[in-house]
């Protein structure tokens, strides 16, 4: 299935001339959890149908076109590594050409379990999984029954379901091969996860020996859904670099979203929910990033619909606003809070409960001077006293140094005085009352 995002003006008909499969436009459907009786599109390779539902298992937020990739990456195999919190019996994969200016041809794509998966119950570890696949787990991906597909400029595509039993807390390898030049590569920067590339078509390789080039970004891959009875829905984390976890230990899955997923998976009586990370470093509520800062993404208000369009989404966690203040583009706290209220209202219209945060301390950071601190405190005051969100998560209170409230606690500071350390990210996850993530009727916003 293909969807058009509208960031490019080239019509889908352009892709038809390539003679490669084009499939119909279908909504990803966060509100329509499918039961086994209605699990449409299950291919013959998917094995026997079991009870469950489609739930988003992993996402990343496409940020922009990758610099230096005007012709795409032909002929290259890109092996993205994605950490799955709660697994299932089938998977489907989302690929994005959102920021491409030309149709993207994918002639071969696969999914497999990584051979270096962490032990069950762990959150990964330094070094990552590596590019080798677990023997017997490699599966080809089809799109409307064909092994190749063209993703229109500005569009996304979802693979047919494939039978692959994915354990909880495991790494998947999603490999794509593009044989010819396309346009800019849609990517997510600063992934804190090592992925791999190889020259030529190595999409079906189980050994990882051909994948000699490492990359610290995700390319084309935007999501993985699992068919599961182990989760009842998903929580979407909508934020900036703090949500993206850009100072967490690489290849360790130590973002606050990872720690929250661990709590939901292992805590007795906790809601069985997946946590989906839609954070982009430098992202702002009110202003699109442009020029050399384009990889900070479209504004939160412009990308919200895409962020919450996740299978099984029932709740949105919002941690945004510090970049609007720090670049001085918005000096009025009321503007920032108004933007947050708009996010809440639009999420409510889609049936999602909204949990939101105060802005965490940034004293000592080069962009967080006295004027920015004053606006930050005003924003936090309004968040605490007005009905901005359904539930408040007070990250400011959790992370601040009691003796210097404008600064991060020393052991929670990554060293740049704005972004948390691994310990700080864990403290953020521990601040959640897990029961608040359960689906409830949205409350009105003032």
C-alpha cells in the first residue's frame, strides 16, 4: 500500500512508467486494530492466522532529505537496524520517500532477526546487533504481491505482511536495495543506532560480511508493525532531541522511550503497550526547519498527523517547546502554550489521550541564557496551571538540580547542560504513572 505525503509535486503516475508494482492508497489506521477475522492482506507466506491485532512496534520520524544524496544511493543495499520492544507473529514494514523529489525504486527488500540480539528482557548493549541475520529468519518483502515497488515522491509504502516470529526486546534487520538513481534519501539523523550499507544487492544475505560501511542514521525505513496478542495498543512519543535520545549511549537502547517500554513490558499489571519514538533533534512546535538545519524537521504542528498515524495508537506523549525558545524565534510563552494546546486538541479529535511535559532545565547551555530561562519558566507555569494536557509529566521537576533549579542534576546531565544522560533518561521514564497511559475519553482543553 502506498500513501502520498504531499512534500513533492510529482504525480504518482510518474512511477507507472517504471513498470514496477504500484499499490493502492490505504490509511495506516491507528484507530482500527484488526482482529484475526479481519486481518486483511495476509499473504500465503504469513503462516497460520492467529488471534491478535496490528500494533506499531517501532517507528522513527523522517526528518528531511539526507545531504549529499541528490541521486539517491544506487546500487546500494541499506540494512537498517530497528529495536522491537514487544514482538509478534507477523510483521509489515513502512518505507518512506517523503522528502524525495523523484520516485524511489526498491527492487528487493527483506526483513530478518538480527543474529546479535540481546538476551530476552534486556535493553540491548553497547556494540549493537551487527549486520548478520539469524539463520532461517530471512524473509523477502512483497508489495501487493510483487517483490519490487516504486514509492512516489512524497509518498510512503507498506509491505505485505510476512510470517516472522519476533521476540520481545529484539532487533530486526530491514534491508532495501535500489538499483538506479532516485532523488534525495529520506532519513532520520542521529539515530544512536548503528545500521549498515553494502554495494550491490545483498538484501538476502544472512552473513553480514558484505555490509562493511556503518551509518548512524536510518534511511527510508519509517516503521515496523507487528501482528501481536502481546500488546493492546501503542503510545506515541512526540518530541525533539530529548525524545530522540541524541545523547544516549549508542546501540544501547537507552532513550527515555526505551526505558518506558521496558517498564511497560516488565511491570506486573502495567498496560501492554508499545512505545513509538517520533522525536527529531532540534524540532520546534511552530516553525519548519530550513536550509542547513532542514534535518530538524517540519514543525510539530505540520508533522503531527503523520506522527500519530500509527497502528493501535491510543495515547500521545508531548515534550516540545524548548527549541522554539532557545532559537529566540518565539519569545512569547503564550505562543508556545497555544501550539501545545493545538496539538492536544488535534490528538483528541483522533481519539488519543494526551500526556505532556514541562520544559526541562537548560541552564549552562550556550543557547539557554537568562531571556530563554525566563520564557521557559513562564511556559512551565502555564502548563502547570492551565489545562494544556490530560495528564502532566513534570520533567522539569524530575531532572532539575534542587540547589540550582535552572540546571540539570549533575548525574542527569550528559555534559551539554540540556540533554540528559542515560541515568536522566531513565529518571524520565520512571516519572510516568503507567496507568495514565491507558485509553480514556479525552478531556476538554481550555
